[in-house]
C-alpha cells in the first residue's frame, strides 16, 4: 500500500497514537489534510463515501465533513483548527454531530508531519476519548482512512 503503520494505545487508556510512513513528500501529505478537494477523496473507513467537506483553514476556523456508510447511515464530523504550522503540525478539535446539529464528545487531534525526504512520517494523536471502546473504534477508522490516504498520495 505504500505505507507502514504502527498503532499504539498504551500511552494512556483513552488516547490514541498512530504513526505511519507515507511514500510522498511532506508538503503533499500536509495538503491532503488541509484542502477539502483532497480530503474528500481519501477520508473515512472502507466503504464510506464523503458527501460534503468544508474548511475555513485558519486558526479558529472550522471544518465539517459528512460521509455515508455502506448501510446508508450519514456521519457528520466537525471541529475547529487550533494550531497550524505548515507543513509540520496541525491541531484541531474533532466531534461527531447529530442530524440536529448537536455535538457529541470532543477530542483533540494533533498531527505531526516529519520530513523524510521523499517520504513523510505522520504521527496522529487523538485524546481524550470518553471510553477505551470508542478509542478502539477510532483505531480501526483511522487505520482504514490512512490506508486510503497512502493510496491517494501515490496517485496525485
């Protein structure tokens, strides 16, 4: 697939850390996270389709995304950018939103992009989850999304 992955969750019971190496330069991997036209082409677990993606890419700006599962269920996610250090680091809040616009539990996602020449090491940290079970579900979701990202950046 063009990426090696290492998912660990032993740093804290309700924290997730995933490190993966992508066969693409850091600037491209960073852009894939920060431009809606890129993001909607790889985001989500296997079988999900992104329906809409919007981004006000600045500190304090918001992002939102909706995607549909293979069973037809629509998931809505949203957050706010807290830190942007292009192309090294990105920090944003992350929460699911119901059909009435009510936000669920909010976590913080921190992405670190290390330059390895023609490759990029991405470290994703997300915390604090409301339970270990929810954290474990995100291990699967992020893992599958990052599989899509690994494939996408080799084709762009």
